[in-house]
């Protein structure tokens, strides 16, 4: 656990009192505000007592269980031969381990048809077939070796966060009919008003206001069911550097003042980077803004954060010569801080006209910014 | 094709080899006019004469030793042990003389020793053994163990043609109980090739000799499981790819033999799988064998020692459910 983690929730005990545990074998699964992780046993022994129940959240340093390291494996124990329904065998056979590795399947999360829930070769092959080679789990293709023998792919396995992001993104691309619409906005008014605030807070504020005008963009779609939301729960993508990214959600963003929204964005971003977000703070968004623009890119086609129907991307604000028309209708060329507002939207839920109207509304809000 | 018993198929094979090649001759105790202890050679003396059907003294070392000498001189002798158990008396001639001849002198030793082996008929500890494993540790020897009349004839032909000394284990229990179609004329069943006695995909059951039939009976109706039964046919050299190919398909293996457990053919097959197919295994490799004891005379005790159908079925079921 990183030093920044203050507390964790017990999601699942993999072992029960009386179970024999090898050193480094997973004993318990823990969810922190940032990651879900498995806790390996520091030593071999028999699990004597579990002190914190599943679902409980406790401070770092809390004693979770005690291990009897004087015990020996194979000693008769009342619980050892009694398999509870739902108990999972920790045994992963060589062939299951190999196939799972080739297809990026986490066997530990499965319950199989073998003895005490062991995942059998048939189980894992059925899962591979189910995914039909197109699923995220088969993103790593099996390599055909000589004689048709398959070998494990080279390289280091992706982190849990990367795998989860990958799974989410691939699923979204497979689910939504992605379209991207782009408008150009003149950020002069925002520039004049923003002081030391980031552009993001202004675009967020403008987008929230536009979402209230165009609620069909503030929606979620699941299968054939579309839900249009009246409250705006705004997701803001926060980069965690090479590790990945996370999207905390600012609930009821429409109720916040501009300053309030800016403060909340800064707050969740800071807590996301220090891994102090609560699990409920990354759920329930209705619209997402992503802002990699401060790194200089001009355009992007973001992937929708499922089950939402649109994601707005703010790229760099750059000074560009543009044609401006004064009140008398005379055109001239001016140097203005310009940006592209790129929005990917789901063609299942809406059409291009709505996307363009919404983006124009955001642009108007930004160009006519008055605080 | 005519239907022959396992025993008739061996007789037929001997006759074909002797007709085909004048250098082929048989030697052993009472194999001539008496036709052998089990009557495998009955009638051969009439057709080929005493010159090619030698009755020998009761001395296995002399039988094997004479065969080695004849083989080195260009003959193709087929020696019969009355019971496989008695090959122990000819052991030195086999493992120290015959098996080393090629390596020491570069000489071919094209001899065959027929070993009527196996139990199941209350033969007791001296007349029921399966001594194949003894010879797996003597490089230079080949060992075959046919399970069907067709292979009994075909493997005999290959054994006679092979330039190495070949031990030919014929299972006594199959002699007159098993019938099957056998082609007329000469044909060879290649050495070192397994036979898929029953195709399947859920589990590989490896057997040879009489146990192939125990295996087939055990898995005939096993809760719908598709068990592949491999008949090894040749125990040395093993058909490595034949075994590994099946294991790669099924991921689960039971090895069955009538011989005792330790350091046997089953152990060798298990070691091969552990070394070459580890990443294809979906369960422990299981052996079903006789325990490490002599074969008892008492019928109930003998049944308890030799692997039975129910025992094989249970082992397969256990592994299928693993």
C-alpha cells in the first residue's frame, strides 16, 4: 500500500480460518480509494483468525487476521475438507495458467466447474470462445507456435489500472456509435476573466450551462434504454501520469457557482493524484470533460465514458489569426486565443445536429463570458 | 478378413514369417511336436520340420544365448519362454550380450523373444508376471506388447524384421478370449507407434496389452465423458509424440498397467508428460497399476492386486471431476 493510502475496505477474504496459506499466496482482497488489490501472505501458515469482516473499512495498520506460522500443512483440520459453496479452489493448473495468460484472463476472479470451484481447462477455453477473439480479454492474441503449440506472449503484464482502462475503452468502442464533432471557440473573454484559473473550469461551467439547455447530451444509454438526466454530474478526467487516468465525478455540478465548480475540480484532481478519492466519487457521471489540452495537442477524438452519451475534449488554447467582424460588419484579422472543442457522441442516442447545437451553445457561453 | 483368436494370430504370424524367410526359425521348450505349453506353435513342426522348430533343454540362458549366436550369424531366431517369468534365467544373455552387441561390436541381433505374460488366471507368483519394465533399463532392447489379434500378428512381423533384439509380450489372458479380424498374408504393424483404441477429448487413458480391454470397458459409459484410450503397443521405444499429442488435447492423463507400480512403464510415461507437456496439464497425472507385490495365487487376492474395471472407472471419474 502506498503511503498516501489512509484506509481500505475488505472486499473479499480468499482464505478462511483454518485454511493453509503459502507464503505470498493471496489472503484477502482490499479496495482502497484508488485501487483494488490483493494482499499476499507474509509467511506460510494456517489462518487462525479473521478480525475484519468483508465490507468493513478500516484504517491502514489495522490488524486484519492472525496467522499460525507454527502450523504444518496437511494437518487435519476441521475446516480443511469442508468446502463451502462459493469457496474457490486456489489451484490453477499449468494449462489453465497458460491459456489465461495468453488471453489476459484473471483466473482468480472466476469460479470454475472443477472440484471446489477450480477453473478447469474447459472453463477457461469456454470463456475464450465466448469472447470470440474480439473481446478485450483477447486483446493479446494467442501466438501460433510450431506444431500449433501456443506460447505465452512476451513482455510485462499490464497493471491492473491499465487493464481496467483498456477493458473500459474497448467496451465503449464496441458499444457506442462514436462520432466526433469539432467547433472552434474564441477564448478572449475567458482569457480576460480567468486570472490564475485554468481554462478547464470555464469550459466546465459553460458545458454545464449548455447541458441544462440541451439535456439530451446529459444522458446515459444502456442497451436500448436512454435516460435523460436533469442533474448534471460532471466527470472530469484526471491524468495520473504514466499510471493511467481516473474520472472523478462532481455531483450536481449545475448547483455550483463558477468559483465553486473551479474549487471542486481542483479538489478532486488533487485528491485523485494523491489517491484519496472515495469509491462513490468515481461513479454516476452523466457527462465527461477531458482536458489533455494543456500539453499542446490541437484535436482529439475521445472515447465516450460508458454509459454516457458524450464526452467533451478541451485541447490547447493557442493564439491564431482569425477573421473578426466588428459591430459595423467590417472584417479584419485579429490575433485571438483560440481552441477546438471536440466532442465525441453516441450516434445511437442522438444525431449530429444536436451535437453541433450543443457545441455552439458551449462556444457562445465561452465567447460571451461575463463572469 | 478371417476372425482369429489372439493366439491364432500369433501362430499365423509365426507361420507367415517362416514361410517368407528361411532364416526365421523357432526355438524353445516343447515347441516342436508338442506345439508349446500354450499350443501357439502347434502344427508348425509339421510344416517346417524339426530343423526350424527346435526343442531345447529347460535352460533359458541357453535358449537366449543360442538365439543371440544365430542372430549374429545372420539368422532370425524366435525364442519362446514358456512363461515370461522365466526370462529371468536368460537375463544375462539378453541385457549383457544381446543388448550390448550393437554398441560394442556394431552387430545386428535380429532376434525375438516371445514372453507369455500377465495374470488373471490364478497362475500365482511365478507364472503371472509382467516383466517389461526390467528391460526398459537395458538400452539396445525393444519391447512390444500387442493388445489385439491384428497387432499381435503385425507387431510380430515387425519384431522379426527389426535388426535389434525385441521382447514380444503376449498376454496369456487374451490367448483364447479375444477374437478379431486379422488380414491374410504378411503385414507389419510399425514399432513405436501408439494406436488410438478409442478417440476422445476429455481425458487420455494410456494402456497396453490386456489392460487396453479393461480401459475400454471402464470408459465405455462414463457419464458421457469422452475418454481417449491410447494403446501403447510398443513400450520401448515409446511413441513420445503420440502420447504428448493426446495429452495436449485432453490435459488429463491416467496411465494404466497390470505390472507393478514403481519404476514401470507408467512411471516413464508420467515422467515424459511432466517434462514435455507440463503446460498442457489440467490435473495431476494418475497411475492405476498393480501394487508393488507379487501376484497372489488366491483368486480374490489376485483380483484385488490386478487393476479392475471399477478401479479404472473411479480413477478416471476422479480426474474428470478435478
